[in-house]
């Protein structure tokens, strides 16, 4: 599995779990608007958790992005046609 898919899925999963717990808590306490407070707090907590615990995955994603950017672009047939049309 690609690193960015796993990293993204873990981050979304952590957010959803935290959001569900916090929404249930804020609804029980009676805080309004419960969904907004739960979403903001869940997003901040998920960010902190992913920053602390998912370092290895985040580094793999960064290396994959750097490698993709460093790879030379493949010249395709459509690019050659455009080049010929532009020079004519």
C-alpha cells in the first residue's frame, strides 16, 4: 500500500474516532453547538496525535513526494505533437 494512502487513512480514522467521542460528550453535557466544538477539538487532537505518533509514515510520504518531483518528466507523443504545432 502506498504510504500516503495509509497515512491519510490513519489521520481520517483518528479524527473520526475523536469526533464521535467528543460529539457524544458535548451532547451529553449540553454544550452548543456540539458538532462544531467536537470538530475543532477533534481536528486539533488528531493533528497532534499524527504529528507525534505517525512520524515514520509522514517521513515516508515526504520521501515519496520528493522522489516523484525529482524524477524526470516522461516525454509523451502528445507533447511532441504540441511542440511541432507550436514551432510551425
